[in-house]
């Protein structure tokens, strides 16, 4: 049987509202439309079905047996449709019970714990799965929808027309040295004077590695890279033992603070990282993301107030 184009879910919802109230005005109030729109929808539904649903008694519409049959079956139809829409949205990652969040290792010192704890207060039923990796890797996973959102450094890797970004705070890059190093006595350091020093770096793809490369090039340094590592905690640990120097963001200052000192760089070698939330524009209305966005804004506000 061919279903007429005039037979729509919206009209069935209006019909059910009328059947619940038995009154045009109350049905109109529930559906937030006019009395005339309710009346037109009911008559259009009769036309689409090819049979009467009501009889007129004065100004009143009295349901026929056909109306009660339609009511019984369409209630299940609407409920099934709601379930279908919800399951479809969940499959697409909208309002799912799990939020797949990506971030940098260095942001687990302060940012991520605060954001996640606030998000859990907003959506206690939400299961948050956290993936830590490099900026480049997290951006790729967001693009392929393996992740719902990422909190990373906003740079060339996040410059994509499919992405929406929310800046949260800025962080400064410092020279990290062992506290027993002669350099630890300096208030600030000229990067050009460190051409003969051994450096430790993160692997390519990490935002801090990218910033380090920019600074090395600016200073005309071809650094003697003693070691490359894939997480910032290992890098700080190596600096703390005096193995070498590293260029690191200020947010890691609480790690090994008894054995590592962060020294400001002299101009023109001062550089800042902008940290922010990144997500797909196609998911910006997802309730889970809306809650995450709100919490990231709150974190940004608290950060600026410090």
C-alpha cells in the first residue's frame, strides 16, 4: 500500500494530542500551534488516510471508531520512532552514553582532571574514555570520528573547516633544566647561547615538539638531540636527572619541581601555546558535547581569574 505524502508524523502527533485532550485549544497549547493548525492537520490526516476519523456535533469533533484504532496503533508508532531516532543518534555518537575524549599528556596535570570532574557533575551517567597522544594523532582520530572531542594545542594541525574550536588558555614555553645545572641560576636565557648543549625532545607530531623546532630554527640552532620520547612525563624525568635540556610548557611546572627549573626565554624567543577544545561542527548540537563545551568555558574563566 502506498503511503500518501500528507500522512506525516507531525500530523499524527497533533492527532494524538487532540485525542488526549478532546479539545482543539488544549491540543494547540501542547503542540504550540494555533487552533486552526490543529483543525487543518486533523482534516489533512483524514484525507491522507482516505477515511473519516471524526463526526461533527455542533462545533465539536467526536472521534469515530477509526480514530480510536489509529490512536492505539500510532502511539506505538511514535514511541518506536523516538527509540529509532535515539538509537540512530547514539550510533552516530550523539548523546551516547560514552564520550571519547582525547588530550595531551601534559594536560593531565591540571586541565583534564578539572574538566572531567566538572563534566561528571553535569552528566553523571556519562562514561568518559580518555585517550592520550600527540596533537597530530588526536586530530586524525577526531577527523575519522574515533574521538568525539579533543583538548589540544590550537595550531596548524587543528586548522580545518570541519572543526569548531574553543580557546581555553595560553601557556608559555620555557627552558627546562636540572636544578643543579649552572643555567638554573639564570633569570632568563638567550637560546642562541645553547648551541652546544644536549637537548631532549618529544617525538614529531607533538605540539611542544613543533614549538621547539620553531624556536630552534629562529635561534639558528641545529640542536644535538640526545633523546626523543613519546610522552612529556618521561621527558621531564630525563631532564630531572641532568641528561639534557628541553623546551617545555609552563603547565608541567609541578612535575619534579624539586629537581627541575623552568627558565623564561629572552625575546625574541618567547612563544606561547594556545590550548583549546576541538570538535566536529557536525556534532555541535550533541548534548554530551554541549556539556563539555560549558565545562571548558568554566575552566577557561577560572584560569583567567587566577
